[in-house]
C-alpha cells in the first residue's frame, strides 16, 4: 500500500492531458465564482449569504378546454364511478 498522495495531484490512472484540462476548467470556475462574489459586494461581519435559488420559467397557464377525463376527474361522481368500475371488475 502506498502512502498518501499530495493534494492537487490526480490519481495515477488519469492521463495527464485529461488532468490538465480538468485543472484548467476548475481554475476558470473558481475565478468566475470569485468575480461573482466581488460583484455582489462585501457582507457585514457575522452575516452569511444564502444560496441563490435556481431560476426556472413559470409554467404557462392552461387556457384550453378541459378534456373529458379532466371533467370527470374534477366532478363529484369520480370516486363513486371509480368504485363502481372496480366492483364490476371484481
């Protein structure tokens, strides 16, 4: 069993060109993150910044007419109709 590997060195099975590409992308991501933090400004002492929520587009409202199944499902007869169909099946 070999000793601990120094931090920053890739595992031995990773080819050097892949490790170099990964290292470059990681450094770019760190630089971009620090630029974003600088743009957001400093925080007061003892404060923490909550993570930003993901922005997702709002679903568009459904303006079409309901289908026959939606009309049945939303009516008061849905549960009795379902129970009756299950009784017939048994």
